[in-house]
């Protein structure tokens, strides 16, 4: 779900919107969609007959093919390798650890009506905390964005995952000023598309607040 938000933010912010078709939701159970992606998962991109799935791959394809600012996915090999380094790490660290907190605190209780499993949640928060430590020490360090001085697709993927726990009202960055400043820089760079991509998540948070 969150990689899809990252792609949606990029699509709206960059110059690619209107140049090709990207299906984000609502059509993935149709027969026509199954021809594009037999797994019936979104997003799927169709660009002049070329079909591509997976948000990470689509992001990098768009940034490579279309006339978008180079900072999103740098052409210089060392800079691009830094982005690839983070995105490879992301899928076994930031993404599953942030998603697990969201699933345990929001998704499972909503689907089953059961209370939050506090023991599992504590373990998930501990794993996520270790990931946040590494984000600060390995990637962010003293630079403004994860891979250097400019925002890249790596920042998009990361921030969308780290927003997920907000669905329960939990701001996992509240005691981490370095990551808070990074998130603010990413939001400022994305403008309105940041809040648009997270509108459903923030609505879930507000509804939960209203029930408390």
C-alpha cells in the first residue's frame, strides 16, 4: 500500500502525470486488468504498450525515461547506486517493520474485531525502533535526505512507510528530531501531493480519534 503512495506522490509531483496510464486502485479485479497483471495487484503502469508492475520499478522507470529533475534518480553511477542501495535495504527493513505496526494496531483489529495483541505490538515496535536507528546512522547521517543533498525516490518510499503507523495516531518519529526534520523536508519538497497521497490514512486516524 505505501509504495503505491510513494508512486502516486511522484506521479503527481513530476512531469509524468498525463503522459501514460497508471492504475492505482479500483480496477484490479477485472478481466482486463488480469491480462496486465495476473496477480491482480496495483499499481500497474502502461506506457505505449509497455506494461510494468511494482512501485519501485515503476518509479525508477519513470525517472529514467521521462524529463523529470535528475535528483529523483540520479544518472551519475555512484549517486544512483546510493539510491539503489537504500531501496534494496528498504524492502527487508523499513517497509516490513513499519507495516507490521500498522497491521497489528489498525488492520487486524478492524478486520477481526479483536483487541491489539500487545506482546506482538511491543516486539514490532522494538524491531521498528532498531530500523529507525539505522535510518539515522547509516543513511541520513548529517545530510538532509537519505541519499544526499537532494530528495530521491528513496525518500519517497521511506516516508510513505513511516507514515503508516499514524493510522492509529502513533507518530513513530515524535522522539526523533533528526527524522522529524527529514520528514518535513520531504513533505515540503512534495507539496500538496504529500497530503493527497496520505488522505485516506489521515482520515482513518481521525475516525479512530473520534471514537476514543
